């Protein structure tokens, strides 16, 4: 396995992590911002008010983006497992 191959695998892994986690992180960011603005305008300083809407929004986002996330992850693992012989080299089991 060459250095370029290792860097390519690591690069695609980081890209897949960003693509898979990005939608849920963006949803959490937007819902947290909306709750913070609501808390600032109404002067409500309840700590649990910040977490419950974010959790609900992320769960709803997981329902919508779950199939996309699973398909991206399975495609990546399928690619890794299909090219495993290429990555580790040919293993000759003949004696």
C-alpha cells in the first residue's frame, strides 16, 4: 500500500464523515440559534429549553436524512471491502 493510497482512503473517510454528519449538525445549529433568539427576546433563562428543541429537531432530521446517511456509509464500506485485496496486496494461499 502506497502513501498516496493511504491519503486517498483517509481523505474519502473524512469527506464521508462531513457529508454524513453535516445535515444533523446544521439542523442542531439552526434550532439552537432559534431557541437562543427566543430566549433572548422573552428573557426566559431556562436551561432545558435550549436542549429539548435541539434534540427533537435532530431526531426529526435523522428520520429525514437517515436513508441518505446510511446509503453514503454503506457505499463507502462497500468500496473499502471490495478493494481490500488492492489495499493490502495479493495474498497467495498456495503452498
